């Protein structure tokens, strides 16, 4: 069932030194128009009802992409019925302990005036969804129509979403375009973390009902960041990166002296590594291909703070 109302609290950046890829998808090995549940079956994709080719199907598309030629399109086929829409599950093995990061780039397509959608995070069978996000128009709501929090998310452009799930401490942090916008609770220790649900339906705060949606996803990844994690820093380190997206110069700021900047692609390759000296540093990213990247900032005390940005 797609439900859960939780209360938000703000969290500080956290330090990470390693990750293991649990699942990933960039849709680039498929062809335009392919049914995702068919070509992506071996990668954990299925429709909500388990039948390919229904209104729940999502499709590979070349209309928009964050990196490479393709992305995944999740759309509504009947604007009079909010539930006649793509409803796709990408699953992996359940986890009931540890820390995990789910990241992806999302494009809210408002061509038909229905930009928006839903992404649920649950167990492998999607029987429980301890966290979920609704994105509609220029807002994003985590965990509920009243008890969650909302952050700006503009239509007709790519945005980098990063969700950090600490099962052991029952917390979930949401990052939007490199900024931590809040934290809610989760119950993955009891239910299991093993899937995302991509549903082209959103919740309207105006009419208090479900409405049709349409969006594109690209560069999806799921990382196990349990090993090597230094945990949440208590009131010691804050950082920011801008502009995000960036095309030429990326600025990184911190309240502690920065000693090194490493930029990593989502497939784990180091694409830039530079020394720094100060609380503000700039790196040139113009040579990078378009897409999402991880920025690792090493401070003077050896702490590594991770963030994400989009190269446009």
C-alpha cells in the first residue's frame, strides 16, 4: 500500500568513504520504445501487476536523457484517470540492516501539463513502503500529504535526487540538487529495503486527490554505504556546492578547510581529483560529459563529505 505520514527534521551532511553498488540502471543498453519490464527484467524491473504491456508499463525513451542516449519514461495514458499510468518496480535483495543510498536524476515533463509523479521505497515485493516521494509541479513531498516536507523542484529540467537510508537508526535523509532538505523516519529494519516503485501519479494538495503525472528517470543507483561510513557529523561540518547543475565551474564551500576534491561518475570511476587549500575551492567540470556525479570533499581532519551534482 502506498501510504505513510511522517514528520520531518533537518539533518547535517554525513561522511562516507566507500560504497558497494547493489543495483543500477541508465537505460542505455536498450532501444527507444522498449518495454522496461521486458528488456529490464534481468535487472529487477516488473510492472506493479506483474504483466508487461499494460497501462502500468514504462518505456525506454530518447526524448530526454541526463547521460547517454536514453532514459526511462513513466507516463499517464488517460488524463481522466490518474491510476491509468505507468507503475513500475525495480527490485533487488531485501536488506534489514545497514546504510544505503538511492540516487537518480528526474525530469518532470510538463509538455502535456501533467508533470509530476511518485517514487516509493519499500521491500522487494513492495508490500510495505516505509518512505516515498511525491513530486508535483514545483514541489516535492517526502512521506505524506501533510506530515512530510516539501522542497522546490522545477519542471522541464533534470534534478539530482539522493536518498540516504540508515536502517539501523531508522532515518531517511533527502538531498535535492546537492542540498539536504530534510529527514524522516523509516521502518526498513522490520519491513526490508529492496525496491523502488516508479508511479506516474502524483498527489495534488489543491484538490486533495491523485492526479495524472509524467516524468523521466535516468542514472538510477543503489549503494550499500554501510562499510566505511563515518556516520552523521554532529554540528561539525557543513558544506555546499553550486551552481547545480553546472556547466563550467563548480564551487565547493565548507566550514572546515578543504584539502582534496574527487569527482566520481555513477559507475564508480574517478573522473577528477584535485588538491585544495581553504574553505572554498573551485574545480573546472567543462570536460565532463553530461550526467550526474558524486563529489567527495576531504577536509583537513580527514573526513570525507559526499554530495552530488549534475553536469549540464
